[in-house]
C-alpha cells in the first residue's frame, strides 16, 4: 500500500514546471499593472439586496394595480330559434 | 546573495532581482502545488500566481519566519482557494463533462488501465481534510521536517505528527477499500 502512494508521489514529483515559468512571472511583474474594476464585496452585497428589494417592490406594485371588477347588471340571453320549431310541430299535430 | 538581501534589493526597486527568488523556489512551489492539484497546467498557473502574489506582498514580509516558510504559506493558501473554487464549480463541470464525454472517451479508455492505480491514490489524497492534506503534501512532496510543516501551518509539531498519522490511516483505509478488492 505504501508503495503505491510512494510511486504516485514520485511520479508527480518528477513533473517539472514549464521552463518559461520564470519569464512569465517576470513579464507579469514588470508589465504595468492593469487595474481591474472589481466590486467591493459589501457593494456586491448591497447590489444583490437592492435587486431583491426592487423585485419584491415591483411585484407588489404590479399586484396592487389589479382590481376585481364586479358587474351587477344581469343579462338574459334566449335563443328563440328552437321555440318556433315547436310551434311548427304543434300545428302539424292538430291537423 | 541570501533571500533577505534579494528581498531588500527588490524592495529598493530592483525588480529583476526577483528572478533569483523565482529561480530558486519555482521547483519547490510547483511540486507543492502538484501535490494539491495533480494537474500540470493548473499547477503552472497557480505557481505563477504564487510568485506574483508573493512579489506584491513582499512589503508585508516581516522576516519573522524564513522566506520559504512564508512562500509555502502563500502556496498552500492559493491551492486551497483553487480547490474550494473547483468544488463549487463541480456541479457545473459535471453537466458540461457529460457533453464532452464522447470526445474524451477514446483517450481516457486507452490510459485508464495503467492509470487506474494512480487515480485511486489521487482520489484518496483528495479526500483527506484540508489540514491532513496540507501536512501530507508538505511532508511527502517537499520532504519538509515536522518543525517546518508546523511553522508553515502555524500549529505545533505534535499536531503535525497527529495530522500525518491520521492522513496515513485514512489513506490506508481508502486504498484498502479499492485496491484490496
């Protein structure tokens, strides 16, 4: 068991770094630093909270614009086309 | 020229002297990083970051510990940060890997049998806790003494001994489970 671990460690230890590593590091150090615009963690947190608050507020505002409209007028719709047909059969029966 | 002379020169504005530091410690840093990430490309990136970070933090180095101890601390911290980020991305990578599988498969299958043993060891090392893993890597990859490891990890030598013992037991358990089958 110990042999397997040692074999594995030895294999990884034999892996060498890139011969240009030194050049790459020195280039990074000597080249003018590019300032990254990274948001401050507290600002990030504030933005997330602000986003959540505005989403909730927007939802409430949209919800309150909805109003239930009730219609008190009653309308009766009667299809009278079939009534005439009954009349027709009635007159036939009398004959 | 010893480390403190080089550092003094660098802090006085002689940037090029920093190359002596990189040259001297690049193999040590790279080996340590390999112990954590096991992948050459990632190890090179992290090694580069270690030296860049060390350069910009050089002013904060007070010389209370040896320079290499301070450098090892930066190395371990960056490695652990990398692994934590990787863990967070794991779900996403599992998803994307499922699309890449057909392309990878051929390559993996040819190498799988010979690498199986190493894969199991790697998995076992990766499953150790952060502290056990740090102690194990510094001891096995860098062959640091327990005193040096204690200094890097800011713990007592006894605690290092304990961590190494626990790491050994855990590795044995995990390997027995796989290899012993």
